């Protein structure tokens, strides 16, 4: 008597393989181009950090690494 479990796994395997292929294609591209901040954004970042806003939140808002914010704040 054939097991129904093997037939149930096939669609899941196809979905997983498609997901893996999509993820590999994203990772294979490597990091995106560095973001260039405008002079206005640089002033805003310095001001936001100066008044005590969380550096991680500021970094997320501008789409940069928190190291960039730390460097600008020093």
C-alpha cells in the first residue's frame, strides 16, 4: 500500500526549492551600492543624534548601517 506522505511532500519540496533559488539569486548579487547621503540628511542625522534619538532608529530610517551614524555623531 503506497504511503500518502510522499505525495504530500512533493509540493512542499517544490515550494522550498523555488524559495531557495530566489534566496540564492538575491545573495549571489552581493550587497547593494552604498547609499549616498545628502548634505541635508547629514545635518538631520547629526541633529537627531544630538537630541538623543536612538542611533539604531536613525540608521534604520536612513537605510544605513549604525556604524555610519556613530561615525557622523563623533
